[in-house]
């Protein structure tokens, strides 16, 4: 039970000692204050939420604006399935309530619906009923994902991965729930990540009507209404802070697209930087993509500090986005910043995801190593100048570090099952701490400088795993020996009374970024560039 209760006195004492140790390492680097000041000046984003308990037996309520929460209507719950998670929405015509049910992290869900016209007095008249809404089961199994896009009365269009790992659009009439037809078939190459009803394609035929003139980057959000011909599109890239485009689709051949709002970052000049996408072969020959962001004037002589970031899990794609802290890292410390689009993510659909989950998890590590080797072989950096980073699931990639909850077994496997236990034990960092110099006595080998980022009340990546890994590494590598060859620091930055990267004020986010990059700069001997 050691280090498992974040509120226990011995855990608080351990955490405080680690905070002092980490600060003693970081305070000797003169760029720490400059990093914090520069990131703060240019701005950052804020998240929200810090629950510390397991959320079971979710419930769906309807809230009346202007009333107390105690007057909310309980619309749905499932006492037989404690781990079910609910998401609900109302169709654009206001006629149907849709209920999406998940039980884990796989892209699969059940889909129920309820016709609000069956309530003669609306939900207000249902307020005193002692019953749930009588949802109709359209999809009652977890064999695929279904996301409602639009409806024309009883005819619904869904985005789905049913027999389509790269996704497709399908249509079904609620009057004939067993008859489904394809609207847009699965692409051989491209992943259909999102779909909106804004007249870019004809919902009747699926034929393309317009090709929007957007640069390579990430469409972060689309806002529209079917009855309008105007759509607002949020866009970002590595060198483009957020832009909102106003696009008039209309019936013209070329959509009228103009900037509605643009974020300007003081002191940022995109012409100073260059973005390149490369593909490197992994161990099994699979071509793995990677984005590289660097100053335009760098010479590929292997002298540059380099940060390689990866995730590789949960079908999540790492797409281009603007980050003030990464620009500061490249501009003022001369870093090359790289995004690894390794298998396990969603960049090429469900097949790309499954290629590095469960028994295939090793592909995650092989892909990441191959990209690191590419950066060295092509002259971007050298081994002693290379830093690797990952957060949450990405922490497992780079440490690696394992932390699994009940909803995570679909991604990693369950240690309660013998076959899956053997997958996990092979890369569980806590169970694989070793003294490298004992296996290579003729070489001066030690663990690289390591800083774990931990929140002491994280309910998604349980801190006990990180704390135990930290304690084990420090004991095995240093304190258990009279004279240890391990001179590289093994430390942790521990955020107290915090959760999974959420709920922090801007200053907390800036402080973490400054400390993280200070550690990188100090360990890689990178110096501030005016």
C-alpha cells in the first residue's frame, strides 16, 4: 500500500522531498525564469476539471434554465451496467433525443433514440413522471461507432466505422431500422474523421460539391446550421495560431472564404521557421510519418537539441496545432521540435490504431525508436542531444510507464488474464527497472536524465504508479549502492491537489512548461538565444 494514498502523511512527506530535490536541479539553470516570462507574455490555453473518484453509474438529466439543479429530470440510468457512459444530444429539428452509450475507450457505442413528439406537454410535462424516457434501441451492441450527423425527419445520416476502419457515412430510416445504405463510402487512403451537414456534399447522393481552399493543418472546429449557407471553420497549424474562417458555400462554384477572426501572437514571425513532414521505416518496414518544426537557418550537422513527442494510443491523432511553448523552445533555445505519428493513434484509421494495441503494443516502441534514429542519421540531432516526451498514454511510450483503469483494458489488456499479463509485464516500467552498467560492465551506461510529471490526485493516470516508479528508480539506481555510477538525475515535478492536466489556472500551466523545458535545456546544455 506504500505511496498509494495521496492524502497519507508518508506520501505527502515523500512528495515534499521530491519537490525540494527537483527544485534544486532546476534552479541552477538561468533560462528558467526567461522561459516562464516568455511563455506568459505570448499566452497559453487552460483546461478544467479535477475529480479524484471513479465515476460509476452515470445518469442523464434534463435541466430547465433558470431553475435549481434539484428540479432536473432524471431521463436515463442503467443500474445493471455500472461502467456505462452516456452522451446525449437533440437533433437539429428538435424532434429526437439521441442517447449514445459507451463502456470503454474503443470507438464503439450503442445508439438509442426517443421521439419528443410523443410527449404532448414536452419534457416540462414529464417533470413529475416517475419513469425514464422510453428510448428505442436502434443499435444495441458494441460492434462499431455511430455518430449522428443530420436527419431529415425519420431518415438519419451517421458517421460510422462499421466494416470501415477509415469511416464512412451511412443512412437509415427509423421506420426501416434494418436497412442501411452508404452515402459516402470508405476511402482507400483518407480517414473521414468528422462530418457536418453544410452542403459541401449532397446528402442525397454523397457527391462532392465544393473543395474548400484550406492550407495543410488542422480543422479544429466547424460551426454551422443546415438551413444556412454560411459555415465557420476553426483552423490551426504548427505556424498558424487559431484562425476562424467565414465561408459562404451558397451555390457558387468557388466558396467565398474570408478570415472572420485571427489570433495574433506578439513577436511571432512564421517566416523564421520551417515545417517538414517525413516518413521513416519502422522495424517491420512500415513507413511512419513525423512532422519536424525547426528554425529555417539550422544546418543539419547533428548539433541541435531536439524534442521528439509521441502518444500512440486510443485512436487519437496528433495533428498540426500551434503551441506558444513549442515556438519559444525552438526560437529561444534552438530546439528542433518533432511530432511522431506512430501506430496506435488514429492518423490512418482503426487499422493503424489496432496495429499497436494489446499484443501489438511493441510496434509503438519500435516506431518511436525508428523516428529517433532517423533524426540522428539525417543530422537533425545526436543521441546526447535528443529528448523524448509523452504525456498520459504517451508517458507509457517514453518511460515507459503503465497505468491502467477498467476502461483501459481494451487498449492495453488486463493483468487478470494470463495471456494479456505476459504482454504487460514485458514493458511495465515498474517491473523492468535495471542497472544498465551491470549488463555492460565495459561501458559507461546509465539511465538518461529523467523527470516525471505527476499530479497527486490524478484520477486517470493514477499517481501511485508514477510515485512507485520514481521511488524504485531512485532506490535501485542510487540509494541502494555505496557508490552509484548513476549521476544523471531521476526526479519528478509533482503538482499538488491537481488532476489529469485539467482545472489548472494559466500560471500553473506556464510554470509546468517552463520547468519542463528548463530541465531539457539544462540536461542538453542548450543556451538562450536572443
